């Protein structure tokens, strides 16, 4: 008798409960995943990843009551009395509106499907940030309000990821780390290698960052663009 052919899935349930170590589907899901009808929002096995409010982080996109939001801010609150909760600021990715909501840490929401496209930053003409599609060479421009402060560590010709939902661009994701030259800061203190004492510095993009006292004008430093923190001198 011919045995039924096994189907291999490139992606299983993200919590791995429906895909065993060999990559074959072996289950039907778990409390971390839910079946959905819209194929544009699913993994290949038809399940969508669920995110607990306790695992929220900035930049994450989730679907709440049928609306897709990007998490702008979040804070875990543990009051002296009563249950802990998560306070958030959420931006509607369609109309840009910002709302504040609170959740129990155990509440779960589907993670929204977001398209990401590599784009090259060309220049800022004073009013608009101009980008080029690396594949089609098509150019698009975004206002300063649309870009926000996500470009403060990005140089001309750097690549970024443009995030969109159903064709609507709502955010720009810069490279995780940036290497930039310090253009202005107080003279460094020779022999002082402490990193816990800092001073303000301006980098070549015009952004300001706190740097250790030994950093001098002309030095190149690495910055974590997610937090704006100095990492090391290069």
C-alpha cells in the first residue's frame, strides 16, 4: 500500500509545537497560535503568532479589535495594590492616530503581517526625505513628520527598511547599529577610560549622543540606533 506523502513546511508554528525537529507538521496548534482566514497574515501552515502584552516591545505591530497598531511606548506597572498591567501608546498604522491603552500582561493578540522593503536614503531637501527602491530604482519622498526621529543616525546612501501595511508606509527601520564621526564635543581627557561618566557630543548626521569623556572630535563611534546609546569607539 502506498503511504501518504509527507508535506514539508518551511515555516511551522513559531512556538514549534506543530512542527517537529525534522520539519514535518505533527500537530494542530497551541495557545500561542490561532488559525486565520486571511492568507496575507498567516504563516504557511495557516497559523498566526500570538503576542502576550507582557512581551510587547517598541516597534512591534499587533492586531487589536481588528485594527493594526505599532507599539510606540510601553511600560510594565506593578502597583502596590492590585494586579500588574502594561501601559502602552499605540499608533494606528493606517491613519497615524495615537491611542493609550492598558492590558493585563497575559492578554494575547495576533502579530500583524507587515511588509518590509529595502530602500536607500538619498537626501533631505529641507522638507522631504527622499529614498530609492533598491530593486526598481523608483524614488519616493516622505515628510519630516512621517519620518519622525528614526533617521537621526542615518547617513546619505545608507540602506533602511521601509515598513508598510496594505501599501501604506507607516515607519522606517534604520540599521540596528550606526558608525558615525563625532563632529563636535568637549576635548577628551587623556588617560580617562571610564565609560560611566559622559558628555554630550554631536555626530555627522547632526544628532546628539552621550559619550565617555575620552572621546574626541574626529573619533568614529558605534551607536545603537534603537536606544541612541554609545557602544564603543572604533
